[in-house]
C-alpha cells in the first residue's frame, strides 16, 4: 500500500491539464483497486477528492478489499474502517459510479445508506460480504438512486429483498448460503437481466420463479440460471404464473444441468415465454460432488400437448454425450417450436473440478454430436439447420 499510494500520488498530480481548465489536472475515468489500510485511505481520499472537485470526472471506480491474511473473520473491523473512510471523504464517494467491496460487514441499513451517499453510483458489486446480524434480511430501498447493476457473490444474510430500485437493470446473485429463493424483487420496473448461479446445498429446497421474479419488471429480456451440475433448484410451474413476468423474455441460458437429469422440464420456460428467441442449455455431470450438497433428483414436467411456439429461432446445446436423451429432447423442441431456424451442438465446456476435456472423452463426445445430427436430418423434411460447433 505504500507503493500503491505513492503511485496514485504520482499519477494524480501529473495529469495534463484538461482542455479549458487552466493549470489544473483532470481525469474523466479513474479506476483504483486497493486494500483497506487505514494509514493509506486518507491519502487516497484526499487525492481523489482533489481530482473530482474539478468536475471533469465521468467514471470513478473503487475496488476495495482487506489484505489477504485478514480476509475471513474480520469483516466487522473492515466494515468499520470502510464506513469511516466513506464518511471522511463524502465528495469522493458522491462521484463514485462503480464500487466493488470484498469481505465487508454492514448493519441492516448500511447498504441502503451507502447507495444513498453515492448519488452517482450505477454498479455495486458485493463479494463475500455479510450483515453484522447474518440471520437478518438485507433490504435495499433506494427509490432516488441511479443504481443500474447489482452483484452479490456469497453474501451472508437470511435473504435479499430489493424493495425499490427504480433504475435497476441487471442483477447477479451467486453462491448464496441462505434459503431459497435467494432474492425477492419489489419495484424494479427497468429490470432487463437476471443471473442466478449456485450449487444447491442440503436444506435448500427448489423454489418457483414466480416467487422470486417481479411482475413489475415488464422489460425482463435475459434470464440465466446455472445449477453447477448439482440439484435443479427451480420448480417447473404453469405458464399462467410466469407469462406476466416472461412476456418479453428473449434469451434464456440454463447452464450446469447434471447429465442424468431429464430435459423435457425445461419446456415450461418455452411455454411461458412467447417472445423467446434463443434458448441455450449445458449438461455435465461433475465427478466431484461438494460436501453438504443437496441430493440430485430428476425434474418431472409434461409440456402441454398443444404447445406451439412461434418465435424461437435458435436452440444451443452444450454437452451431447447421452445421445438418446439429447436427440429426443431436440425432437421435442422441433415439434413445438414451429419457427425454429438453427440448432447448434457444442462440446462440453471445460470443468475445473474434473477432467471433462481429456482427448478420448472429447473425441467420443464429438462423435455423439455427429450421430445426433445425422439421426435428426436423415429422411427429415425440416428446414432447421443443425450445426456442429
């Protein structure tokens, strides 16, 4: 931090004068990534305030984390240091447009207060942070904020409730340790994209998307769900419950479906999303199952016999080892998606937990994709293009 602070001082005192600002230094974009170190924070705060006070800064980003040896178990102390830092330099924080915090602790209203203080903040990323009372609910109620993107990774609390965030467009929630559903949405009329990614733990029961996603989000266009090759943590439900939410959904990614699981259940999303154009899913069974994982169970859902989808154009499948299962699923989709134009068959994505990309397995999987394509096109009059990727 001594060297970092020295470098920041050198940078911020040698910036060429901005056009039209005589004898002053100005920066339009400034991104600083540093540790929570009390002796150095005051220097950084003063230097940043000197720059933003010129009024030329368009993007200001802080990425703040504790030094590596202090990361786990010291969130409360780190949170107090960060709180003192933000209070001591309100001008700098009022110009922040993006903020990433790691291993910080907050009181129940701490995050709402932070967003309100950072009046230009558009993107907030909280990694492995916690509430001081980790059994309480994190409520974010910021009706006047500029916040557009929220990311939570491993945030420890009972639940996350987005009460009112009117300009929010993107939400990412990963690796939640609490009960399902991980987040409940209130007033978020501008919401465009939602990504939920986690490996289900024992005690986490599957939930209905209609209990999580907001009916107020009439512009939701992209949904990404990743199950980490473990239990499927959503429940299929009748389109009557989901169509008001999914009416403008255009792109869906379902990643990390364990390979033993049936695939026909995924059609409940197709049935509930009349505007859907691209549908992608990936399959893989990881050799290593994390400790305390929820039990993998098959998901059962019978799509309506009269389902005819008019707008789906692309179906993209990653992982085709189980030829029968994949082929039958593709036929099921082709029967119901009357406007389908292209089907893309991909090999498995690399897995960091097991050797899913060794040469023999890769060759066998590629051969499976070719056989699936041949079986689907042989004697078929369909105009759907099938591509091996």
